[in-house]
C-alpha cells in the first residue's frame, strides 16, 4: 500500500445506523472509496440526535476499528462527522454596510458581513454554516459583488442552525484518540455533490427521507433558499403496522416486501403474516405516506418560491424512498418531476454493497471532506517506528492503563515509560533442539552422543567437542592467567598508593 496516500475518514450518525467510510482523493477531484462499515443504532440515536452517548461511542469505535483493519498497521487519528437532525434548520437575515464614499467591494468586505451574521443572529443553538443567498450593491441585486463599486452593500444570508446538544453529544461520543477534523452538514454535502449546477440554478428540492426525520432543502439561482427538517420518517409507517400487534422487526419486513405508498386498487384481501390482512397494512402505509408527502409539499410554500421556480423538480435520497410507490406519490401530490439521487460523479467504489442508495449520505460527507482537506493533511497516520539494534520496532500505546503487560516482550525507552514491542519476525529464536531446558545453556553436541554436558561450563557457539574444545580450554586458561596478572598489578599499585599517602 502506498504510504504517501492522503486518507479521508467520514462518519454519519443517523437514527437507523452509524456508518463510517474510508477513502482516498483521486487526481480527478473525486474520491476512491476503500471501505464502508456500519452498525445499527437502535435507541442510541433519536431524530438524528445522540441519546445514549456511551452506547453510541461503543458502536462508533467498532466501525472505526473495522476501517482501521483495512489499512493496518496504519492508525485512524481523525474523522469528519456529518450533522443532520430534527433541530437543523435555516435562519435568514440581512447584513448591510455603508461607506462614506464609493469604493470597491472586496472579499474582505463580504467576509466581515459574514462574521457579523454569526455574531448578531438571534438564534438558539449553534450556527453550523453561513451561506450568502442574495447580494445588493446600492440596492441593486447583482450575482457577484466582488469587484463592484458602490456606497453600500447588503447581503441576505441563510445560516444553518442546530441545537447545541447535537454537536455536544457528538463530541462526547467520539473517543479521545480520534480528532474531529470538521463538522459537515449532511444535506448541504449531498446538494453539493448529488445535485448538478443546472439543478441548483433552475431550482431543485432535495428530500432526504430517513428513518425518523425528513430533511428538505430547496435551491434556486445556485444557492440555498430554504432548509428545514421534519420530525417524521419511514419508521412512523413501521410503527403503524406494528400497532396491528406484531413486533417492530416483523412490521419492518412487511413494509419492505408488501407495503406500497400508493392507494391500492386491489379488491381482495389476503393474509400476509401473523393473521394480518393486506388491506389493513395497505391502509396504514398509504395513509401515513400521504401525510409525510403533504408536509414535504408544504415546504415549497414556506420557502416563498413558486412551483415554477423549482424547474428541476425533486431529488429523493435516504432509506425511506425505497418504499414501493413513494416516488410516484411524491410526483402526484407535488405535481413536480421526481427522480432518485445517485452516487456523485467522480466517486469510485471498491465495495459493491455501497451501490445502494442508503450510503449516499456518508459518501457525500466523504467527498466534501476530501474537498476541504488541506494538501498534505490526512485522517490516518503511520505507527511510530524505532530502531533497536538494527531491527524495526513498532511503538504502540497500550489499549488501556490497566492492561496487563505480562507475557509481552518489551524494551523500555530511556525514560522507562514507552514499551517497545518487538515483532516476532525480528526476535532472535533459539531452536529447542539446541537449548537445554534445565540450564538454558547451548549444548556442545559431544562425540559421545550424550546431549547433556555435566561440566557446568558454557561452551562457545558451534562447539562440537574434540580439537575445538581443547583449543577453547587453552584460550580460557590463557585469559585467566592474564586476568590474574592484571589483578596482582592493580593490587601492587594500590599498596604503593597507600604508602605514599601515609608518608
């Protein structure tokens, strides 16, 4: 694997599942998806907001651990997190500035007005994004104010706002070993990479029909005009079916296989499962679907736009749009053309399972993260490698402070704090055939065929007795003789030194 790759890791936390994706930006401005991992999140996340922080943390760690296995021994150190939930909506506000004399409008002027919006907007919660909607120079609307001259400038902004608890609980649920490199509003990322420039210019409604929420964003003239999140999703239909005295898991399966958002023209009723009649199920599915679509349709009026200004129609994404007949129902009730979203252009997939529409959200987050990531930055780092007596040693932090280190081969650093684990391939191994279990001595293998050496002496390597043994003993005796002579000389010197001191 190429060690110089720039890796991107994105995370989507939704009411139905937690999904992580690992990718690498490509030369075409797109991204190559290497792996996608998911964990179900029942009762952990409600309406897009984390409820059980600790359980969510466990599931996030599982997802990221499986992604790490794809690039082992590299480690994931950072993630980009998508934000979507019931409290996410837009807040519109105009900010203006006047000048003593005519001057050129620069990027600094626009940026200062943007900062004023962030500080002056009266909102409850966090401002996630500040997006300019319309520009006016001397009360004349223009497409781009940069470079224009005037004595006044006014910008209409759309701020994307969410409750503070949304980000706060995400911060708590991400383990401390992972850095949150950025928050990305999921619906904005999808609009950026799923909708075409033509869609955004002519007018388009993007509908993300999820499990417990439905996010509606409307674009016109290339910019966001309206954004709202409805507290209703496909799980409402499932619970309606479950009210017929079946488990929610059974109700979900019935919805997927037999449910249809369109009113049934079938005259006869059949038995589906557990004694449920198909007509009863159909009545629940179609009635709830009509209610959801009616609320989606009403958002056009709230945006202040007419249907003629949404010329590109409606783009549907999210797991809920897989309900049979849902797209046709949306088209019939809104009188607009409808299509399903597709994988963004420039994204290549290694996992065929990621072809499903349910992964569009997290893939869009990944693509947006790749676009905003600085050159040379990465969500993945190499393990620290040290050199010990010529062997490469991977330095790994223990998984926890209480983890037992017994049975591990470790080398302490100079401070005695960081254990250096020596890979098995770099250890010096001694064959059991050449090592005595009683004395841990390398055996000599004498000519008498006896494996044990009773002399208690440590023999030189590759010793096989005979002439070599005699030579070793001769060399040993000579070294011992030299050692004794040196010891006597040191003793004489000490004696002379003592005499001199007394004198």
